[in-house]
DNA sequence: GCACTCTTTGTAAGCGCTTACATTTCAGTG
DNA sequence: CACTGAAATGTAAGCGCTTACAAAGAGTGC
């Protein structure tokens, strides 16, 4: 693999000149530029990004921490972030934290050791203190889908409470009064926020928010099935079921159908997230759009603007409001 | 950020010694090791991976090229590869090629410029010649889901022809004789292989493989809908529909239902890939399992074994055979 | 106490670039 | 034609590590 030295030799110029034509920030005469470019082409020269990074203290790469590499939610997030950064020649280095404190921590350390120019974190397990310390360091950090007190400028979040509220409101507006809820793990902020919004909507509508109408799931399909079984058995008069994400809604739909309930005639179901497959379900799932792509794009823009001094016109927003996506799984009571 | 130099100073030893305790391959006395470790801890020292890579010519990272960062198929692939490599302390650098020759090429060049120790490529658009040249270079390369002549040892593939055959056979065994097919873009090798298998099964069963029963889609949901419309309109006597992937099967299901056809009573549908959501569909989709995870794991193992000299017991296999996943969308005619 | 070997530690030369600073070139001036 | 000063190019010192080689210690046996 040819080095810059061989190129300089072939072109009959110094190292520095070759470096200059590569980076294009200093003036180089057209004649020498030509010579260098020819030499590069002939040698099939390809700059060593590692060496460049070491010397310039700039890696042109942004670290992205997600919880999982699979699943629509993270797929959309990774995809948007990557596209936004690639437009400006920046690259993402993706790592997975698996919602485990140690693994998230290790993943972040890894990104730091790779000397990323900035970090975009979808960190769920690591502590607020850790994130705060991180943000205070000179490494630019952005947090996605999590609000940490005192770090507002670094956080990009969805108003989950509002989302939970909207889902319940949608059901109430259709005349439902007996409403079941399958929640995510309550220790997760987004899950508890959604639930809080749900309760607020019920209360405002003068419906008692009964705790035993709430089943705590784990955001996975199977717990949607379990939740459905539990609710059907104990509260057969429930007419609407709201799930804290689309996976669980899907599980609930399957379980409901197996129990002979037709959707939405016998039971209305509302999901949350609006992941890709929610539209493939039958009936198509009425759900709450979780603008994860907007979050990703905004985070990427923040980095471009604050780290790479890119001229970007769009304003940076930090709070995103979800909205109802009306499809066919919710109907009049 | 502390450097190795500061650590050596604090510990009262030389640079080399610090480097030695970090890498642990040379003998260092317990006493000095302790001193160094203490110094590291006190300074919060974190090795600079970039500098390590430059000096050692080893990045401990493997480049992974996928077509998209979203979607179950690639999600599963990325996830498996990452997990397998992480076990041995290796990391993946993921890039997306978007099934575009230039972008795939650029992505590969990027991975090369990052000096990945090896490349795992799910390359669809780049030419066979390019891949061949790449494999001949000293950079270890593995190709996933594509067979390139002369590169057998580097390729990990699914027997798509067999998969297509199995899908058709499954329908035939249920007594279907009028069978529609929604294919992927025929220029794609996997799409044409699946179709070839389909035709072989029909022929072997003494059923004429009619070209107009085949609709060429693009692997996306919407083309499944289009295909369904086309077939229903022109060949209303079709009793079974086989789709070259699950997305299109899902689209076809939607369109069929909208046309008043019940599945599988009026029309049986078989998919291909067995992506996560195929199980969420209603009725649960009968499909062909595409062992993409096995491919990914095997590719990762190949790298571990051949590049990092890891002791791995499992044999390396190159051809994976798909199988039928029986669910509820296919029934007797 | 000495020559010898085997460990442990130190020295210093890179790895392939960037960039501050020094030097050269050269068009434009009086 | 010598003299400027801006523009173009070169020189060399790092960036933070690894590692071959050299040097120094620590055991041995006599």
C-alpha cells in the first residue's frame, strides 16, 4: 500500500505538498497539483485514515451508541444518522449497549478510545451522573431519547408523556371507558412517562385509572400476549387496549384473536412507535408515531453544526411531539 | 487525556514497560505491573486506539458492508456478526452500500482507509471482477450471500435455488396447481435463483411453469400489492401465491384481503426470508427460513480463525440450506 | 567472587500523516 | 536590475503508540 512518501517521490515534491493537495486547504499551484494527482492515481494511493487521525487529532467519525443493532426502531435511527452525516463526509461508528450498564459503559469507552469527534448516545442503562460527567468533558456528546437534568442542550427527546396521553385520548374519544394498558418496564423512563400520560388522560376524562388494568410487560411481543391473557381473564369487559409499543401490541393482537376476539369489533388496540411493520399487521395498527428519525437527524445536525462547523440553516430543536397515526385497529365502542 | 508517557512518568518506568503491561504479551515483574496499573488508574488512562493501530498495524476492527442499516434482514446480520466478534474483543465498523455500485465501492474504500483487519461484505452492486481483485489483495475479505466464481473459499451463501424449490414444493404438496409467483428484481442473483428453483419444482411436478404467472417485483411491500392486483385480475383461478420475500408477501396479503380473499381459505401465500415480523402477520406467514444469521456467524468465525488466529472448533461451512417454516398462510387446496 | 545464562527493563526508531515555520520562487515595483 | 512581499514549496517536529535491540539485574554453579 503506497504511502504519502512514495507519492511525493513519484511526483517530485515534498511530503507536505502531497498532504496539501489531499486536504485542499492551502494553496498549491495547478501545475504541482496535477503532478501529485497523477502520481496518486498511478500508485493507487489511498490515504491512511488512521495516520491522518493521529496527526490531525480529527477522525471525521461520530460514535453512535444504540441498544440493539436489529429492530426497526434502531434501524431507523442508525439509518438516519448515517445518511445525515455522510452528506458531509463524516462517518458513524456504531456500537450496541444492550441496555446493560457495563456493556453501555464499555461501548462508550470504546468509542472514546477510537477518538470519535463526537458521540451520539441512545443510552438506557448508564447513570445520569455518568452522562453528566461525559458531557462536561471536551468530547462533544449528544443524548437521544433521554432527558438528563442540567443537560438540556445535549438531549433530544420525544414527549412520551404526551404520547401516552394521546393514545388514551384517542381511545376515549371513540367512547371507550374500560381501557387496559400494557406498559413497558416501569424502571425505564420512556415507559413510565407513557404510562403517566395515559393516566392523566383517563383522569381528565373522569375515568378512574385502575392500577390492576395495567400490566407491566417488557416491550417484547410475548409480553403483549401475556398481558392480553391477564387482562382478558380478569377484566373481560375491557373494550380497548393500549400498548406501550408496537411489538407488544402485535403480541396482544395475536392473543386476542386466539381468544376469539375480533379487532377492532370486540377489542380496539392502540400501539406506540409506529415501527415499519405496524402497517403490515392485520388490521393495520393504530399507533402513536415516535419520531425517532427526527431525533436522529437533529442529533446529527447538532454534531455537524457544533463539532464540524458546518453551515446548517435548520434550527436545532430538542423536544419532539408524537402524534396519533390513525389506522384500523381502533374503532367506536 | 493522559498519554502513555505520563503513565510511565507517574509509575517511574519506561514507555515500553507501560506498553508491555497493556498488551500483556511480554513478561513484566509483578511489582512493576502493579506500579503501572496504579498509575493508569490514578490518571484515568485510556489507550489511544488510533495510535495503537498506527504503530501495530492492527486495528482490531472488521469492516462490515451491508446494503441498508435498517430492516430485519440486515439487522439480524449486523447483530450476529457484532456479537460473534465482540466475544473476542474485535469490533465491527459498519457501512451501507445501498445497492449502488458507486456507493458500495466508496464504502469499501472507506473501510480500507480505516485499515480494517478484514472485510465482511454483503455487496450486491459491485462487479465480480472488483470482488475478485479485492480478495487477491492482502486484505482478508469474505463475501456474504453471493457466490463469485473462483472465490468459493471466501463466499458464504444460501442455496436460494433450493429455497425457491422448497417453497413451490410446499404449495404443490398441498395440492395447488395454479401457482402465482412474485419475484424479486431478476438482475439480482438471489432473486433469479429463487425463481429458478420455483420453476424446477413446478416442472418436476408436471406443472407448466407459465411466465405470465410471474410478476417481477422489487422486494418491497408495495410491489407485493401490485403483483397481487396483477395476478388476481389476469389469473383469478390461482390458488397459491409464492413471494420471493416476506415484505412482498405482506403486501400481497394486504391486497388480497382488500380484494375480499381470505387467507389461506381462498388463497395460500408463502414468503421467503422468515424475517422477524413474518410471525406477526395475520395469518402467520408460512415462509422459507433464510439463515442469514448463520451466514453472519460463519463469516465472523472465518475472520476470527484466519485473521486473528483464534482457536475455534467449529468447522467453517460455506453453503447454507434454507428450510420451510410452516405457519398458517398455506393450506390444502 | 566470577563468568554465565535467563529475565526484566530501557532506548530509540519507526508507523503515515499534519502543520508551524523556514525557505525559495517569482511577479511586480521604482 | 536590485528589491519587495506574497505565494508556493520544503523542512522537520510531532501525534501516541509498538517493538527490535541493547542494557542491566538476578540467579546459578563453580
